[in-house]
């Protein structure tokens, strides 16, 4: 997620690893046949990573004081207008810890709003990206011009690296997945975004493994996944062998995207790109959407509406950076005006809206 290490792309040779689970493993992933049965029942999955423009991070989205269903409803309408049918939404363990029942009620509200717009939701449970040591309560104001100046990890490296603290994390996973694991409004589960980011590397593997185990224990009807995103053979091997549907990130040009799709096809499972769109890196709708559609690969770009996350600015932008002529991510201004009408037309045409 929005990290320079993802730009270089994975060495394709690292991707070809054994993905045949032990038949004795009661928590094994779906068979490829079951994965394709699920995928062939889906429309071409097209959507975006979604957080309302009024939220600086996941906690501001989900905490009761700042939960904003009016903005969420309006902006999901913008996604619907492009023909999108899925959004990827980050949760946060601290929002659950504060108020489990209220948190789940707010998830239900978002799922209901999304369904009104013909959209299902991919829920993300953990995340190694951006700022460490998340804290509940009032969140910081955005730093002007700085990309994702307030985004926080979940649960944060201190907890990731201390297995004795995982009791609450297990409760969180089993409660949320158990509550919504049979809900048709939930398309699938992304258990851990970019494990190993923030210099964690292999230190995140034990929690990643535990999270898959906890989620499978409650037997959700939806597929489970954790997307590959950078060159870490150990993490990639586990993610690719444990995911029901293979997901991946690609912020590179069309040639690199096509090469990665070809390499991942070797696993014989359906593919969904859960992060893309970096205009300054030639990752744009006009080139990439036709590839995704031709290959019938699901695609979920980064960002919908320019707002408090400030992801129109590039990774590493400095305080006071003016609005760039070419946005990094995001598709709309807050009033629903597309950044680029040609991009919007590409979405509408290819999704037949």
C-alpha cells in the first residue's frame, strides 16, 4: 500500500513455489476447483480502495465520534456511477477493542450502504503500512501536502512482534470474521495488508500465519487472501500457498503488470489486483483496465475521492507540497467531479455503465 518498495515489482522467479497444502491439514485453503467455482459466479470485479474523504485514517473512519455514513453513502454513489461493484475497506483492531458491538454495527451500516449501490465489500483486518503505535481517540489533522500523513498500522509492530499479546487480536479476528463470515455483502477477506512493510519483513510472518488459522477456525463462506506485494520469498511463499484467491499489488506500467499476471497464472487460481493506479508510474485506467478485463483479473485501484488521506500527493511528499498537476491516486474531487473525465469514461465503458 503506497510504499516505494512496491514499485520495483517482485522478481517473477521468486513467485514459483509449491502451493500444495498437506491433505492432513484441517485448515487448508480451498482447492483450485472451489476457488474457480466461486470466481466464475462473480461479475468482473472492478472497484477501489475506499475510505471516505472525511477520514484521515481507519480509526477516524470507524470510531463512533467520527463515523460519517452521509459521506460514505454519497461517495459510494460516485463509485457506482463508474460501474464499480466492489470496494476494499480497511478495519482497525483498536476500533473493535473500544466497542466491539458498536464497531460491528458500523460495519453493518457500511455493508448496507454499499449494497444499495450494487457494491460488495472486501474487508482488510491487519496492515503493516505507515505510522506505528496507533492510538484510539481523536486522530491527527492531515499534514498539508503529505501523502497519507495520518494512516496507522494495525495492530502496530510492538504487538505484531509480541505473540504473548495476541489474545485480543485472535478475539478480534474470530469475532469480526465470525459475525460477517456468511454475509453475502462481504465478497472476501484480505487478512493482512502488505505484511513485512515498515522494515518488518519476516517478523510479520508468525502473525500472518496465526491470522489465517484464526479466520479459518470460524469457517467463513467467503475466500481468504493476503496479497503479495514485494520481493520477500518467505512471505510470498506463505501468502501464495495459503490464499484461496490470489491477490497482488502492482503500481507499475502495463508491461510489468502483464508479466506479473502471467507469472501468477502458474498457480492455477483466480487473480485480483487489490492495489494499482499510480499515474506518475504509468499505472493508469486507459492502459490497465483493458488488460484486467481481457485477462478477467479483478482490479481494485487505490483511492476514490481526494480527501484527508491526501493520496493525490506522491509517496514521500513534503509538507506544503502544492496540488500536483497529475494526481498520484484517487479519481474524484469531493464534489464528485472526476480528476480526468477520460478516465471516468474508460471505467464506464468497460463496466458497461
